[in-house]
C-alpha cells in the first residue's frame, strides 16, 4: 500500500455534500484513496455485473473515499464511489456485489442525468462542475488541485441533487437484481445488507447511516428482494476466491487506517499477518514489518502487492538500492498496475546512480496506464532534466500543470518546451497543451462572468 503521495493517494477534493450532509470543518473534505490491489478487487467483483448492465468495465471507475461512514454512490458520470467505512463493514462478497449492482443500476438507468436538469443557475453549475471534473483532481499529487465548497447551504443543495428518489431506488434495485441473476451471482447478500439498513428508516436523520440518507430505504424494497429470492429458480454463487480477496481488502484498509486495531487481530493466517505488516509499517516500526512481509513473500512469491509493499517500506526509509528489486518484481508480476510502475520509476530516479533510461520507460508505462496521474509527469520531468533534455522536461511539467488545472503554469511550461524542442510529435504536444490551456482559461473566465 503506497503512502498518500504515490500509490495510495489522498486528495482533498470536495466537501461533505458527497458524503451526504454539511458537517464540521474537519469532516468537510473528501479524501480519495488510490490503491492497485483494492481497485483490482473491486473491478473483479464489478466486471460481470457491468457487462450485464451494458457498461464497459474499463470505463466505469471504482473510487475509494476515506470516510468511516457506511456509504456508496455514483456521481460525475460512470464513477462508483465507496466509503472505506462501507468496505470495512461489509460482511461478505455477496453484500458488496449487491451494492455494486444497485449503483450500476443507477448508471444504466440514466439517473445521473438529473444533475444537468438541476443545474439551473451558475452556482449550481459550478458545484456540479466540481463533481464532473473529479477525474482531473484524482490525478493530482496534492490537494492543490482539489476544490472545497465552503458553504453549508451549497453542501445541502448538492446533497439534494445527489439523493435518489424512492422511485429511482426501486428501479435501481430491479436493475441490480437482473444484473446479478444474469451474471450468475446471488442476491441474498444484497437483501441482508438492505435489511440492516431498513431498520434505520424510522431513526432521526442524524442517526442514520450516510447510505440511508442518500438511498431512501423502505420495507417494500426489502420485501421485493425477499420475494425474488423465494420465487426465483436461479441460485447464483460467489466465486471461491472472492472471500479471500475481500478479506485482504479489509485487512489492508484496517492496517492502513486503524493500525492499533489491526495489531489486536488474533491468529497467524495470511490475512492477519498482512494487516499487521501494514500496521507496523504505518506506526514506523519497520524492524517488525520487514520480517513479516518477507514471510508473506515466502508463502506467496508471485503476489505483486507483497513485493510492492516491501519496496515501499524500504524506499521510504531511504534504502533505495534494497527497494529496487522488490519494486521490479512487483512491476513484472503486475504489468497492468500503473501505480506500481510509477512508484518503481520514481525509485529508479532516486537510485545512486540514477537509472534514468529504465525510470523513463517505467514512468511512461505508468502514464499510459494512469493518464490522469499528474505526479508521474513530474517524475518524468525530473528524469529528463537529469539527462539534460530540457524540452522534454518542460513538456512534462506542462502536462502536470494542465492536469492540475494550473493553466497559467501549463502555458508557461508549454512555451518553454516549444522553444527547446525540435519539430516533431513532442513539440506538437506542447503546442496542443498551450491551446488547451488558453481554452480552459477562457472558459473559466466566461463562467465567472455569467
């Protein structure tokens, strides 16, 4: 699990409206978590559902929000957001696929179109634009590219838009059940999850979970699911490997977010040792963490995420030479994990001496896999700069600034790249960034004048 500035990235993006309510200042920031292993698990669970929904698994993004409340929602297009609180409280894969199926039902049914209908004034358009522009902020290195909505009134207004009606909830349930059945997955987990939430419906809103606040629960919805189970002749099954995947997802989140709790786990199974390894690392006790991760690697030598975690621990302690073999193994075992490739490329730039050619190759691969990740452009700029290739270095600084919506900086760096680069694809890319930055600045100016 990467620290927040590499593979595990937390960004201050949008405040409490997406979590469902206006809260005190400390709660009014949304932190997005990036992690290859967790995202892979969510994609695996979602793939058969999305395929039945007529949605492309490669397009719908699974996005983690660091928040202890139980919630999941869709926003900004084909994006499903999961609060870490929901992922930690889910009891089995059946419950999680039920949530995914329901949220996929909202996307497939076009319920998000109401965002556009509700945008009747410039203020609301600006708020919605922050959601729709989330993809940009996801690739930033820090919270600088994120946006905060400072008004509780604005928070409540946007919350009202994101809250689904009972009619839409029922439609999403029906679609979700169909997706699960056609994918050969069970729906009983979906029902038990809904039964737990239905008991909150009569509570004061302040005592309800975030999921209930944005997804009105009714006994009719629970009865619908129960009736389907009792009358359907389709008995779906969860793949055998999914239980372990969910357990490791939860162990990883617990070790990172609640290390003291993770260290209280009993047993010597792989999941428990994984949680404790991450917990010791998070508490700065690398002398205890390293033997544990070595034991995990010995038990599962082809687990890319174990190698990546070892590389991360060593790299962050300044032991770059020792980290490189672990990162290399992780990148080899998980060739589609862009965040791992980016972390490996960064480590290669910090080696003594730096291994710049391989660093550039890995970082370019990372960008191909994670095109919104502005940090990788920064690392590439450093690598090219150390090679004396000022034009390419400036080009990637321009790319980074543009992704972070720092259009003035992007324009400056693009002009410097144009002056330093010979005619060709790279110089043309710098010209394109210059034009795009100018257009974006003009659009922002026009929006302010409305």
